[in-house]
C-alpha cells in the first residue's frame, strides 16, 4: 500500500518537476535529454518519499540534535529505473532561537545544504558548525544539511587500491624528477587507473560532476525544498555552478566560497597547471612570514634563506627519514597545507625549525602517516576513498592529454618557475592520462540576465588551491552574481573565518537576501602570530574546505 502511494504521488510530482525545468531543456544539451528526464523522475520519487532521519551511524560522539538518513538516486540518470545508490545525509534542525537572547523566535528559512569540495570530501559533519558562535544566527534560521556525495564514505563508496597500502612512506619529492623516476610514476598511474576499473567495474563512468549536480537536485526534492539554498566550497562551487546552469529556476540562494574556474577549456588539466603556479606564490608568502619571525624560528631572515633551510631539511630526510616515516614527500605535503591555510603557518614553521635544530618530534607528529591500529586503519580507508573519488570525478569530467609528452613538456616548463607543487600535482592527476572510462564533455556554465537568483561568490585574492582568476570567471559567467574579495589574503575558503567584513556579507545574504552591487572588497585578515609549540591549529568558525 505504501509503495503504491509513493508511486502515485511520484507520478503527480513528475508533471510539476518537468514543467518547472528550464526552457529548452537542461544545459547539457540534446545528448542529456535522457538524463534530464531521469532526473525529473528521481526527484519526483524523492519528493514523495522524503528523508527518514534517525540516529547517525557511529553517533557516539555527536551532539544529540544531529540526525542522519539516506536519499536514493539512480547510478545512471539515463536509466532511472536501473541500479540505485543511496547517499547519506545529515541534518540539524533550525534552532529558531535568536542568539542575541532577545527571546524572539526566528522564522525558519528552509534547509541550507553544504558541500566542502574535493571532489571526494564528505559534508556530513557540516551541521555541527551551528554549535559555534559564529554560525548561531544562520543555524537559527536554517536546517543545516550535509551529505556524502556519490562514492564518498557510505554513499556507494569507491575504491581504487587496498587501503592498507595507501599511506606509502617515506617518499621522495623531487622538484625536477629524473627520467627514471618519471617512468616509475607513469607505471604507478597506469596501475592505479586499472585498479579503479577493476574494483568498480562499469559503474565507474557514472561518478562525475554532472551527476553530482543531478544528485543535488534529487536531494533538494527529498528535503521538501521548492528552491535550493546551497553553499559550496572549492570543487563544490563547480558542481554548484553546474546545478545553477541546469536548474536555474530551482535556485533560491547560493554561496560559492573559493570558486574554481568553470571555463570548459580549464576543466581540469589547465586548472591544475594554474593551481601549481599559484602555490608557488603562496609558498613564497609563507617563507616571507617565516623570515619576518626569524628571531622565533631561526630559519633565515629572508625568504631565500628559509628556502635553503627547507631544502637542507629535505635532503637530510632523503638520507635518513625522520622516525623512519617522514621523507621529503611527507615534508612537502605538510608544508603544502600551509599553502592552503594561514592558520598552519606557526605550526609548520615550528616543526621545520625544530627539525633543523635537531628535534624531529614535531615534524613526525605533523607529517608522518597515521600509525597502524584502529585509528590508522580508518584514516587510511577514508583517505583512499577520498582519493578514489577525486580521481574518478576529475578523470571522468573532461578530456585529458593521453600523450605523456604533453604532460612532460607543460610541467617541465612550469617547474622552472614553480617547482614547489608542480610535479606533486602531476602525480596526483596522472591516472587521468590512462583512464579506462568514457569522458564527459564539460558543460558551458553560463546564465543570462534574470535566469538565476543572485549568487554570492567569495574569494581570497591569493588563494592557491582556487586561483582568483577562477572567481572572476565564475562571476563573469553567472549574470547577476556578486563577488566579495578578501584582498591580499590566501586562505582557501573564507566563509565563517575571522574576517568580519566577509562574514557580514555572508550573513546579510543568507538571512536577508541582501547583497552589495556587483563587487565588494574586504581588507585582509591579520596574519597569524608565532605560536608556542603547545598551541593547536584553530580555524575559528571557518567551514571545512577540502584541500
């Protein structure tokens, strides 16, 4: 009886969903007509079923207000009656309480859905952000909703290799690799791509950004929201922009934090080249800060001197890894996090300083792979899964060069001026050169005047993971959008951080729908102060953003 009722309701809702679709069909063109119809079918079913929220898996350490459920989506939207997968969803209801203690009841504005990027990151912890002071006003007005996208965590998880062998260390990190090392990495990339195909089979082709956008449409319907309020960070801004292009009439409000460049020509090979170049500038920012605090760290009074200290440390680690676990690759990976977040600067500088002075313990604590055991096993499983999803989505999303000579030419040239991250970025993405699944053609993200509700784009001017040019391009392509820039700052993801100007624009938009005209600029946040060795990394109320 219940199943019959669900299908009857779905049939009625389907007519409404199809009628509300953008004129001329979704922007993925005639080739996506079957997927468009399948999305409408799946959204109608989800609207009829809703989400049955209950206790969260492994909920022992979670506040009682957070509940979890699942949403069913087709693996292949062209076949909505075929294989189904379930996405895990989390929610904390709007508190409706004025955090100013006025006793006033705050009107509920619906659900605010968040994605932290990646691809491959889970948004399930997001609703807990509402317990922080910086988010209480938003949490009063909105149900805070997170979810694990397809392939992530419990949402039909992907895997490309044995998690038990995922953390390989100690590892080298040559800034100018030899031909022999390149051949070794090519072989590893080929093997990794084969592993993805062997472990996932024919389903591998369906893990891509267009389907992530369609899943978001089904989630909107399952939550009972007539129009979507969404925050995406980093990669989340890209499939959020796909959603805005495909379903502009279903958008209520959207915030894109650390926007990536959506130009189809940039997806994803050229975006990664731009990222590698930008990380060189952020690495220079970090070294300049360390040099200014030479009396604290003793790594050199100039950025060049700090670079030499880093290179000497890397050479020592190549000869004798710290704790048998930390080699040049682990050192580079730890310092790369400083390129993402200013908050890491004092702690990475302390670890490098201590190592240079003979104490390897802080560097081992910050850079070593997780130890074996329950915690280490879970960390390896999660990291392997996240990497598998990242690789599948990026490789499936667009054509990549399949000739190694193109990669070698472009990155050898780039590494002459940007050696810090260039080749590490190559090895991360090289499986795409040998990818066994069909590629999508990137959607031309674009909306005309009046087609889309105004979108708020947030960007730090020196963000390396999402270079600022991407925010400018996103702003250009989405008519009526507004760009708020944090000048001379480079933290990856600025919503809810320490910049009151940025947060003021964010709250005004989410709570009142109020935006500045076209563009606004905020002064940079203060740079971090040198920390004592016992201080922990604190990111205030900043949202989790996937590196």
